[in-house]
């Protein structure tokens, strides 16, 4: 599992060494690989009829998690916002 | 928005091909997607290492606002934990793995498919696309209810690219650097947190 993260760090190192060269193809390659991988994910889903059948349930679960997570991060941001502003007030 | 539509189309196209069995399933065993994932992460690494200027610019940031990515991560993960209590079919780590996508739907769904299978991968894809769309649609309300930092937190890993325009419109131009810094840190945390929650 951690091989993938190791490869990312190798990329960071090599990218840093090559920082004076322009590498215009990186972003294009990233985009194409993402397309390929999402296509493969779709294929994987298409092969399994039971996943297709449960798509409505999966969708509801996905939406519930998304609403919860945006709500949770908004609360945390609200806490930091009040904290930052309070400190500013004290300094003034 | 256009980028997400293209990505969803590729996913839909894959589903279509798979359903009709146009591509025999033996052609694409797990190996192909694993190598593609390695190639993707290598390129993501290259693009980070290649651009040290981005990291340099963060020095001008208000140190207190550097806490924002941590707030986003803690807020999201605790919400995912609570949500798992109301979703009977999902375990706590599964919900937290989906939540740790932080809107980075391409990478998180690919990782989760690799580790946990296509079903949870699909939940991750839909959930993280929904997170991006909710941020794009609700940013003005978030600013009103929870302050200027809320749309940045809600945008998660997308605040350095897709949701940056709406953030500068609703929270103000002042928050561009915070937003980019936040996107950068949260983005970077995605592979670690997703791998972590998939392995427990």
C-alpha cells in the first residue's frame, strides 16, 4: 500500500532536481491518467451488476457523508474564524 | 466544472462498456490500474517538487490561518465518524476513508477502489464530487453563517484550483493565499489519510 506514497516522494525529489527544466507534459499526463483510472473504475462497476443495482443506496450514502463532512468542516472553520477575530480585537 | 463533467463522463463510459462487456474483464485485472495509479502519483510528485515557488509564497501567511487545514481535517473526520453511526452498512473507518477524500474525488476514489473495492470507490467518487458541488453552490451561505473561512474549509483539497474562483468571490481576494495553502496541505494529506483509514 505504501509503495504508491513512496513513488510520490520519488516524484517530488526528481521534480525538485529538474526544477530548472520546463516539464510542460506533467499536467496533461496527470489529466489523461485520471481519465484512464476513472474509466477503469467505471468498468469495474459495470462488471458487477450488484453494484449497479445498489447505485441509488450508494448515492444516498455518498450524499449523506458529503453533507456531514462539509458541515463538520464549516463548524471547525467557524471556530477558527471566531478565534482569529477575537485575538485581533484584543490586539487593537 | 467542465473538468468534473469530463471525469464523470469517463466514469459513465466505463460503466457502459463494463455493463455491455465490450471490454473483456480479463484485459483489465487490478494490475493495470495499479500501474496507472503509480504513474499518476509519480507525476503528482513531479509537479509538487518542480514548483518550489508555491511553498516559498506561503511564508507571507498569517501563522494563525495556517491552522485552517488542520481544522478542516479534524472537522471532516469527526463528522464522518458521526455519520457512520447513521449508516448501518458502513463501518467507521470506511466512512472516514470516504471523508478523507476532501473533495479530491479522482484520487480518493481510485485509492479506495484499489484498497477496498469498486463499491466503496463509487461511494467515494459520488461523495467527493458532491462535496465540490455543495461548496460551489453554498459558498455565499457558508460565508454568511460560518464566516469567511468556511467555504475554504468546505472546499477541502480543491481550494487551490476548482473552487478558488468562488472563494475569492465570496470570502474576498484577501483569502487567495490562505486558500491555496489550505488546498496544498489538504491535497497532500489525501493519500496518507485514505491509505491509513483503508488499512485499519
